[in-house]
């Protein structure tokens, strides 16, 4: 019981630390999220065909849009509540009313889903380590919860990668540690939730498909697939999109928001080609894009073959970690924040050797510098 209570203390400290960074700074991307969230609260029909002057068109799947809208709604609720208390109680600290009207606060609320997802990821990592009886469970969990790169991504930048990652992790948790076949099959729905936050979740579908087929009876697998497909289409229904339109909308953004060899990610291609290079550039006989896809497919076949021969969870988790590194360092068109899953899967693939600790810390420092020197916030 003491151990369970202790993890809640760690989570509370991690939450309070993130609140420190919530208000002062934000990225330009979060302004899009705010505008999209407000538009979704006004009218969902025709949302994905709408244009927002001065802002990007909405290119995130429905669950992300719902979370932006919910964040804006929560801000409005707090703002009205404090205004009510200010009018009701003379002793109420009136500075809270203009504080909740401040631009930084309205953008700060949009960071809350990512911040809460950070905490959820930390808790699930801890539960994984408890189940595997890893001695360093608190220290390893803290490597994620107090990781500067993790805090920077959600609490300073306000990106939504942690939301995708918590659904990916919850899906893994259920398939490995679910008590019943029904619980295990629900892991497919949580994977779809991840994909409905950001399409980058689809990078991992071959590995999840492997583990579902290995751990689920065919009937439960098919039920999970049908339920997931239903959830996918229902999520688009309020936007006025039929199933065909929903699929077109979803897959329209799969190629990425650029055609560069790198979109600010310090990956292999970033080191070779100057900034702004298109991935259609040739390296020998083939384009960089074609080479990157060939490399990734070759590695994917190897990792899937390796994981299929050994059902020990650590082998599978290690394959996920290697793959998350590969899609960042070998793929074109990736952003700096796309290294985030590696910090999750890298911990789950823990190996009690000094080289692992040094590698993980080094990867975290690398990720933080890539994030910080790309956003350049705070401006120091």
C-alpha cells in the first residue's frame, strides 16, 4: 500500500512542476489548436472543409479536435466560475479574473491534455515495472516524469504527442496485463484512439497487429477490429462525414505536412542535406524518399521476424524501441517531436546495464536539444 501511495506523490510533484511551465511560454502551433477548438464548439458540420484566416486548416483527426474543444470549454468554465465568485465574495482575489482572460492562460489550458497524458504514461510505466518486478521502478518512472525533453514537449511547447503515446501504451498494457480476453481485445480500441489523435500512431500498427494475433483468440480479435472500425467512423459522424469521406480526410494527411528530407528533426538526412532540401533529391540512382522507405521496410521485416520468434515481452518492447528510433532517424518528413515515443518504449525495454542508462540519458538530452533549439522558447 505504501508503494502505491508513493507513486501518487511522485505524480503530484511531476504535475506541479509542469504547471510551473504552463503559463509563461507557448508555441505558435497551439494558436491553431485554440482556433480549431473554438470552431468545433461553434459548429462541427463542415469543420474539415473550413478555412481559418491567418491559421492553418485543421489537419488533426477528430479526437484531437474534441480535446482542443474540451480544453477551451474547461477554460470558459473556470473563467465564469471565478467571475461568479468575484461578484459573490468581496474577499475573493480579483486578480484571478483577468488572469484567466490572459492569452497565455487560454493557451495554457490547451496543454492540459498533454500534461495529464504525461502523468498517465508515468503511471503505466510504473505498473509495467511492478508487473515485471523491476527493482528500479521509481527511478525509471522518474526518468520519464522528470525528463526535461518530456516536460518541454507538453508543458512549454504544448504538443499532443503524449496523448497519442498514452493510448499506445494503454493498448500495450491491456494486451500484456489484461485479465480477460475481452480486456485484451479492448486494446484495439485504444490503439484507434491513438490514431484518432495523430496519424503517427500508424507507424506502430505492424507490431501491434503481431501481438494481437499472438495473444487474442480469433473471435476476440475480430470483435476488437470491428469495434475499432466502428469507433473510427463514429468519431467523424458529428463532422458530417460519411465513411468514405472520413477515410479520405484521414489519409489525406498521412504523407506529412512537408516533403523535406527533414522537418526540423535532427535525423540522418538532416546531417547529409542542407535545410530545405526536398526528399525527391537523388542519392545515387534513387530518391532519398525511396531509399528511406526501403531501409525502413527491410528493418521492419527483421524486427517482426525477431519479435514473432520470441514472445517474451522485453523482446517485443525492444523491437518497438528500435522501430521508434528508426522512423525518426531514417524516415523523411519527420518533425523533431516525433522522437517522443522512443523515450516511452526505451524505458519499457529497460536493461539493467550501465550502457543502457547512459544511452537513455544521452537520447533524452539529444531530444531536448532538438526541441529547444527548434522552438527557441524561452528566448535565451
